[in-house]
């Protein structure tokens, strides 16, 4: 592999542009599969991480975590109407 900084920077730009075009869910699936293939521990899902945060410290941050979850659902276009 070339060690020329200009070549490396050009390669990084190409990788960034491709990453921006790929669906985030596909990237997450690919990362999960790569971690599994390499025998690395799996990163917890966002839902699990938020649940653990809501339960931590006796549920003290529960309202804040639920507000953050609601914001993320709205950003992703989820329907939160209760009708």
C-alpha cells in the first residue's frame, strides 16, 4: 500500500463518498457481520443501549432517554400518533 499522504487522502475521500451513498442499515449489517467473522464482541443495538441507559441509576434518566427515543423516531419518519 502506498504511504504517500496524497494517495492516502485521496483514498479516504473515495471511501467517505461511497459511505455517504450507502444505506446506514446496510453499513450496520456489514459491520455486524465483519465483527462476527473476526470474533469481536458485537456492539449493542441502539434500542438495547437506550434501554440500559433508561434502567441505569434506578431509572433516574428514564424521561430524558424516552424523550431522546421519541426525537429519533420522529427524525426517521416514524408515526407516533396515538389515534
